[in-house]
């Protein structure tokens, strides 16, 4: 499954809404892969839920699309392999 956000205001709003359910949230980027006008970022989210207090850790992949030096699109994937596949790369 993928989620797509286009535009800085939408990206900011979506991230802020999502982050409100976490007491603590951190992203560790492990790899940055140049794919032309796109960059694949693979890493791990780690967080503690506000309501449950449960600590979670999950792998994540994202495809950032750039135009004229600016991010124009961000598509996130719960499976990093899908992010690589989206730009024509395999792991």
C-alpha cells in the first residue's frame, strides 16, 4: 500500500496530524538512493504511542520526486522493496 502527498502544505499537514498520536517519534534514514529525478529513502521509524505507551519500530521506504531543485511529490511505502520497485530498482 502507498500513500501519496503532493505539495508542501499537504505534506506538512499530513505529517503533523500523524505525529500527534505519538509521544515520541524518530526516523533513522539508512540509505539514500539516487534514481534520477527521484530519491529513494529507506529507514526505520521508532516511536511510542501516546495512548498505549507501546514502543514500535517499523521499516519504511519513500520516493521523493524533485523538479527544479524542489520536492514536488512524496510517496511512502510500508515495504521498502516497493519503494525501490516504484523507481525501477530491485533489492
